[in-house]
C-alpha cells in the first residue's frame, strides 16, 4: 500500500475499524473518523488516499503527526502530499448567487437520481416516491423545506436530520450541503452570525452515525471534500464546463448522497435569494 | 437503496425499505406502517431492513438470500472479474508472463502507474484521460528509448495479437495492420475490413494527442515501424485526425521508407502530403477499409472509387424513396453520436452536401452549439464529449442520455432525420438493441415520417452480434446502413 495524499484535518489517535467497502475503509476513534480511500474517491479533510484501499484489513490504525501505522504497515507521512481542504475567502468572494441557481438547478433536476432530495427543487419528481416509506419521507422533507422558507432553521434541521436512504441518511447529506453553502454566504456577506448558525445546526444534527456526523462537522468547520471544493471554484469562476463535469462527479457519490448534498447546497442559496435570511441573520 | 431495489425484485414482495436506524427514520417507518418492535433497540449505526410481502416465508427467503443480494449489488456496481488485483504489483504477481499493461485509473494517477509498467518492461495502453501532456511526453520518450509502446492516454481501442483491448471488436485475424490516433475510427475500419472477409494483424491505438506538435507523433511513428517489421502485416492502414504539419512530415518521411502498401486517412486533412509520401489517401473510413481489403487480397484498387460511386447512386435512390414520406416542414437533421471520429466523419461528409452543421465539436467554430443539450438547425452532437461523460459511463455503454435526446428530437416538427451510430464490441453496451428499440419506437410514434438512420460499427462475431442488432433496429423502424459514411450520405441526400 502506498499513500498518495492525506487530508489536513486529522485528529491523532488510535482508530478502530468501523466499516469496510471496496473503495473506502473507515476507522473511528471516539467521534472522529478517518477514511482510507482509493484514488477514485479522491481527497477529503480526513481522507488518506492510497493505491489499494480494498486490501486494507487492519483492525486498528494509529495516526500520529508524522506516521500512520497499522498491524501490517507503518508509513512515514512527514513528506506526504497534503490536501488543503479549506477555501480561501478571496477565491470565492466573487460568487454570484443568481448564477449558481441558474446554472446548478437545471443540471441537478436533469441528472439527480429519482429518489434524491432534488424533489425539493422540482415538484414533478414527486411521482417517483411511491412506496409508503418514500411517501412519508417525502412528506417530512417537504415540511423541512417549508420550515426553511419560514426561517425556522433549527426546526428545519430537526426535520431533516437522520431521515432517509443510505449509510449517510439523505437529510444529513442535505444538511452537509447547507453547511457548505452557509460557509460561502458567510464569506461573501461577511456576516459573522452565520458562524454561530453553522455551529447550532451542527449541534442539532449530530448523531451517533459517525460517518454523516463527521461530514457535517467538516462542513460546519469550512472544510471541503475535493469534489465539492472543485465545484465551488467552478461556480466562482463561472466556468460552465467545469460546473457540468463537477456536478456529475458529485452525483456519483452514493446512490443519492451527492445529489442530496448538492440540493442542500443549492436550496440554501434559493432561500437566501428569495428572502435574504442569511445575509441578515 | 440499491439493496431495496434488489429485494423488490423478489416475487411476492410488495415493498421494502433499507435505511439507517435513526430515530427520525424509525418515525417515518412508524408513520408508514413498517415499524416493528425489534427496531426499537436499534441505533443510528444499525441498518434496518423492512420488507412487506405476501407471507412470512417470502420474507424469510429474502433474509436467507441476503448475502447473494449484497453480492448482486456489488457485482452490478463493480462488474468484478475472476481475478481482481488491487495494485500493479499484485497484477504482475498474478500474471508474471504479461507483456502489456492496460491502465485505467483516475487520470492524475495514470502516468505514475504507466511508468511503473514501463520500468517493468511492459508495453502500456492508457485508457485513462486527464493525463497531462508533459507526462505523456515523458512516458513516450522513455518508452521509445526502451523499444516499448505507450498507447494513449485516452486510448480507447487496440487489438494486439488478436486480443481486443478496451472498446474493440471481434475481427478476423489477417494481414492488415492499423495505426490509429482515433478510437472509433479504428473500430469502424477494422470492422469493415473484417466484414469484407479480410483481417487484422495488429491494431495499435496511440491516443489522439500523439500526432500533435507537443508529442511529435512518437508512438505513431514507433507503431508504424513496428508494423513495417511485423511479418504478419502486409498492408498498413493509418487513421487519424489531421496531424500537426511537423508530425505529418515525419510520418510521410517514415512512409517513404516502407515497402509495404500504406493506406492513410487523416480525416479532414489534405491528401497531398500522403500522396507525395507514396501512401494511398482515402476520403472516408469505409473507403480506407475497402482499399486495404483489396490490397490485402492482391487485387487492384482502381475499381473501388467507381464502386463507391455506384453505391452512392443507390443511396440517392433510397433517399428519393424516403423523401416521399417527408413533410415540407421537416427540414433538419439531428445526429446523435457516441463515437467522436464517426461524428467528425459525418460532419465532413455533410459539408460537401449541405455545408457546415452545428455541433459541440464543429469543423467550423462559427457552428459551435451554444449549449450541447440544445440542437440548432442541422446539428451533430458527440455524446462522448466531456460535458456528457464526466461522472457517467461513456455513451457506448450507457444509452440513457442519447435515448432521451432521440425522443426529444422526434418531438421537434422540423426534424426530418435522426442519425445514430451504434458501436458494438467489448466494452460497449451488451444489448444495444434493447436500449435503443424503445426509444426508436417512441420517436416513430411521435413522428411517424421521421427517418431514423443508423450505422452499426461491429461484426457478427461481436458479443452483441451485428446481424441480430440490425434485425432488431430495423424491426423498430430504423434504417440501418452498412457504414457510417453510407448512413451520413443517406441523411445528407434526404436533407439536401
């Protein structure tokens, strides 16, 4: 196994095997997570990108400042490529909310999987929710979106959190996207109150599900997975080709995770555009 | 969600939900009548599998088969083979006799893996794209110094010692060698050659950038030399978009040294340099293949041009018959392509009949489609371009977007012709007819007079079987032509 790059938001400690997939192996230590991933998954704040993640079967790994070791390996990472998961405010100040809504909405509506929360942006998708669970889930998500429209953000978060399909429930992915958008709104509006809103949202949304809680924690801290970071830069640069390709990259995350996250991201801008809640928060 | 879909396929199961055991999901399950007592003690990290079925036995059967249901999902998602080494070293250990490595990893890591392979003495085919041109140059210079081939990056097709690699067809073995900086160009030429009863010795892809100034045709020249030295190769075919002038001159100089007959098509390029070098220029992929076949059988090539003219006359008559059904409002052609070179060839053919057409990869920049998703007048769209493929399978594999577009175009009352390429072979969709037939039928139901013209790049030995696919497409109302050039000409005659 060779380490290709490492994230910049690790907490040192002894991590136990949490879950093992063909392209991702997750390890947890208290509430912290690290993910050993193959190159196809790419960089993230707590990702270790390796040449062959599927082979990793160590029950625990120890992360220290300069070394990552397990039962079968020990690698000096003091000179490893380090992924910078933060975004410099100067790089996104020119972001144009109208442009984001105009360009991202049609892409999502056209390409997101049927049972994703993109239904909140396009009513015609409601027809895809046919089983009793799906119908009830949809009802709840619409009510969450309505609470956001009414500026009842914490109530909205309580409605979204933990709901839906996947290892990271759809509602949690939506909140991750929302937190990403709030970071951008904080930077472009300069409204420091949004920092406390992000913290409140995180406190409300965190659960025992360490994977989605970790994703929300990173988003609340202004840390981005490489795919999301690339998307934000593409939106900032107004590069339609890059927006297109990054959108497709994000949509390949899980069955609905990428779509749910992008929907949360976009929906936050839609709400801001309509009501200016966040710039005045 | 994928597991739920898999469970729902079971007979007698009316509904299922597979969700994490969060408090919120449990409340949804309760509201939808799916919560059972056993779920009460579960936590956020537990996976809840809820099944509504005709009886408990069905549910028990599903749980008994849960492992295989998971395996099905993994199989569907990963298409695993028998041997699936996780690293280059692992692959070498499992196959020490290998002399070629096919690299298909994320672009930014491909050069590193390719160099590992070269340093282990293997030829390399790089299927990955997004490799920097600097890395490509380094790899090719190193390979050339070691007498090795680097096919790619972004090399989609090759046939080496009879083994089809990546997107390639099952063609006859024979005495025609091909060097191509164009994937579907190589496929179309090799298939026509095989369908005409001749065969391929080697088909070496170089990746489209090889013939650009920065790379200088390093591998195109190396492959040309290799075919010259190959005893099984008696005729050499070159397929590419026009190389950079400097590269073209190098290729011409190399051709001059070769005693074997060389047929060349540089799609859209000038024939003058080719002729001066002593090679035989061709104007379409079909003509290239037919000339090569004649030469491979020791026949004269004088009649090929007149045979193609006769074929054009027959296509014209076919168009005249089809024109009887065309409404006066139907004036435009919409080409929806999966193969980039086929898309280029069609645009070139159309230029001679109806002028430049709009495209996401136009011959003339003034005809660039503003939005590749929105056709304008006569339009030819390459669905293999990045705007359609990033994050989703190539259109030769996944027909979803193109099928959507077929129906959309048929709904436009100004459209007279929809032109399609269907590329068969390994790597491509295994049942293209099942994908296309519903879309074609739907299009014909919307617009009964529309002409849906297809070419099929493939052979009867391909896993999809060209003849079977042809029968099914014709059964749906499509007109299937014997080559992309013929399909393009038929479309042009109708629109003209």
